[in-house]
C-alpha cells in the first residue's frame, strides 16, 4: 500500500517539477492521460468538480472523465472495472468495497452534512423535532409528500436508514421515488411543495432556485463524509492506477484540500476538507456548528 502511495506521489512530483521551474510550461503528458472518475451527483451538481478538476488537469496533464451517478452505481462501476477511481459518500458501502478487494484503500477527502428540506409552512411539523428520525416520523404520520432519490446513492442510503430507525415503511401516494440526481429531486420537491433529504452542498447550489427551506439540520446522524478510492490494480491490471493515485494524492494534498475548503457559493462553504482527520470528531464539530 505504501509502495503504491509512494509511486503516485513520485508521479505527481515528476509531472509538476518542470512547471515549478517554468510556470508557463505545459505539463508533461502522462503515458495514459485519460482518467475515469465515477462519483456521486452531489460533487457534480454542487459545482465542486468544475472548480477543482481543471487545476488538477493543468498541473498533471491528466484528462478526467467524470461519470456522475449515485454512490451505489459509482461503486458498482468500480467493482466491474469500468472506471479507475471513485469519489463517493456512503462509508459502510465504501468499507465493504475495499474489504471485498474491489478497491485499494479509502482516503477521507471532505465532509458536509445532510439536511431535511420542506415547504416553508412545514405542515408536517418537522421543525418541532430535534432528530432526523423524529422528523421523518412526522412526515409519515402526516402523509406529507416526500420525494426520494430512489437511486441507491449515498443520500438514498442515508434516507433509507432514517426510515428504518424510525420503524416506518415509506409507501403509498405520499412517497415518491424519483430515481434522479439530487438537483433534479430538489426541483421536483419544490414543484410539489414536498419534503426531501439533500446533501448540504447541492442544497446551497440550488437554494436560489427552490422555494424549499431547511426544516431540520444538525443531527449528528446526518454527518456526510466523502471518500476517494482507487480501483484495485490487482483485480484489474489494465486500469489507470497511476492516474487514480495521482488524483488521490492531489486531492488530499494541502493544495487540493485548500481549494476544496475555499469553494463557496454566496459566501457559504459547501465542503469541509478532512484528509487524515478523525470522523467522529468531525461529526461532533458539525453538530456544534449547526
């Protein structure tokens, strides 16, 4: 593992040394410049990838092809060897992906949190509750319309865990599974005056486009960490492992972490960089900040 990490670090160093001597110089082109990244729609819908990937590409010479799908689909693409690296947000599924030998190692990159959104009048009374589990119970009791991602994304996995903890089986006319990305689901929920669960990053990117409002936030259960994993070179020898490790090294480097932390919309930070930090401490910090 350390050998692979060292190799990736050396690669990034070698690609950027020439530029350090001459900033105007073009980056040395990697032997395999095309890098396939499968990621959750939240990193794409929020605008984060459009902010950070051009910097990585300019510095390294890689061309990143982004496939933005739900976390479940992104991990399946990695499992099938259809991509080189995955950037997702469903910790249990990520750990399983590595344990089963589909990926090399999970690296923490950043975090934010999930928020429950709803109409301003909040007819279900979610604002009166303190936990997300109690919030979804209120929605179910009122049979208020709830729009679910329904796409096995990280957000969908979190939502399903809330219903399970609430001992509620969401079904009936009030529960709508969209099978769409986060941005589209926020739009649909807004048009229906409905409730939904969103990652905060995508919500901040869509706030000005939606009549919805945050009806519940700050529950420690809603902590939302993102991890990046190179697909196993042992399982798939032909994948672009050097490129995957180069992207990982760059995203967890001081430069990559700073760019992630500096990314804001309307003055609000969307993601908090967390490479190498303890996730339990981060979850507690998130709760205190809410």
